[in-house]
C-alpha cells in the first residue's frame, strides 16, 4: 500500500519549509531511514529521512515552500497507482497551516476569497500580525493561494486607524554599477522578524565586573587534565557557572508565554554562533548535570556543525537561556538582544588586564564584564541582580558551582 510523504513539523512553531532538492528520483528504491530530500527551515537546512521503504512513485513538490502536513511525494510498490492529496493533513499535536511565500509583485490585484462561513482566508501568522497592529484583514488584498492573506500582505498593509503623515518625495541617488544588492535569505528574514519582536519587549540591563584569576587557573588545569578531545574554554566554564546560577534563580531560567511564565527545571543553555548566513543558537541541554568537559565536547560538536551547515532542528530547540560571547573579537562590553520567548540573555566581553585595588594596594588583575538583558514582564531588577551576583561568585570561585 502506498505511503504519502508529508512535510513534517521539525520544531516548535514550524509552519512551513522549503524543499531544496530531492536526493532520490521517481522510480528509485528507497529504504526507511535513508535521506530522501533536503529541507530548508527558518534556521537550518537538513536532510529528511524516509519514513517507509519502497519505490519513490511520485514527487508531488519538486522544490519550493510547502506547508507542514502537505503531501510532497508517495512511496509504494513498483507499478502501484497513486493519487496525491490536494490538502495538507493536520500534523499532531499542533494542527496549523502556514502561509506560502508571497510571489513577486502580481500583475493584477488578486481576488481574495472567504471560506464558506464568511471567514477571510488567512494564515495563522498573518492573523496574529494583523491583530497586533490593528489591521482589518478584510482590507488586505491576499496574494497567497486562492487569494489567501499571508504575512507579507499584512506587512505591506497600513492600519486604517493610524493616520500616516505624507512622506516627502525622496531625492533619487545616483546608482553606481558597483552597488551589490543581496536578497535576504530565510535565515536573515527570520532573524529580522525575531529581533523586531525582541525589541518590543520591555527590557532592562544589568552589568557587573568579575575577577577572572581563579577562573583562568581552573581553565588551565582542565586543559591539562583533559588533553584529549575538546579543550575546555572560558565559555564552557561560564556555561557551567550560569547553569548553577539558573538553578538557584529559576525565574531567570524561564520562557515568557504571554499570559504565563514557564519556569524550567533544567538549564538548557543556547550558545550564539556566527555563521556565514547570519546567527544560530544551538542548545546544550541540561548543563547543570554536565561536567565542564562534557559541556566542552557538546559545544565543540555543535559549533563545528553550525559552521558546516549541518545542524538539525533538534539542536536548536528547547533553550531556556542564552549566552552571547564577543570576547574573542576584543569587545569589552555590549548589550545582547533577547532571544524570545526566553526571558534573559547574557552578553560576555573580553578578559582584560586592568588596575584594581586589592587589600589597599593597586594591582593588575584580569577582569571580565558581563551584561544581563532581562524581560521585565517576567523578571524584576532584584531577581536579575541576584542571578548576576551568583554568576560573579561562582566565576570568582568556580569550585562553588561544581
């Protein structure tokens, strides 16, 4: 019996994906668990494995953006007659339909239809954006399939309740042939959207300076002890320290979900990694249970695969707190932007030798500046200060966090 290949939901909130290419052709033999096609989501491009064995009888969608749950191919017995479902199946446990990418500027205004019950056809994301911005969907021309309103349509629309001042006529600038225009890929579009959402949150920052003498000594001993494998770094030590502090301050190890705040029992810490196409945040799970050497091994694997473009969606899910480190670039201090729905992110600068007063005498000590950005809807100043104080205590005496 033929098995329909449907686009899976590979991560929380995923509504669609883009088929990059098929790794098998129609008529090829396919084994269950064998890579079948490459799928590009908002965050990663990964190979998707076949759920069944047989012959790839039909490729319904050769490439392009597809809604979660839609049939994209059929696997069955050689010579078997197949029919492809026209509508996507509702994937469990979160039945949603996602919008397709809006096509280029249409030649004529598309006709937008409503469903049989009079409800305007629109994607869930389009409805949310319209609701947040006070835009009536009935006033938006849809460019999706059958006139469906998609997110891009709402982005182009102007809320009728907000008067718009007349924009001055811009003076055209001379166009140079040397100008290079780079279209945003799906990752950069996602980064732009998520960071815009982050800036809408009421945030505050707390800063603290940490003495790094003991941390540097511990790190050096760890490198000597663990000669094989990934060498522990200050970032690995800091990850372990933050995990210990998060367990003492669970309000910081949380996700803001509108009407509720989820307090997580495990410190799943995301590490911001710069990649050629933008920024990804792979997650090290349950850091409070791992040794620094174990954290170093996981971190090294995730960073290598992130820069090689081979992360999987599961590597990016489940984060409860994020660390962003620019110390390797010589940046002494900076403010990191929230990674919603997480309620806090720690910005780490470079360790610098600075004169300080110790026991009444001026000495030179290695110092590190940390800046914590907090979502004030979930975290108060005193809560953030206690967490940052614990981080400082544990870095200055790492044994307390082990």
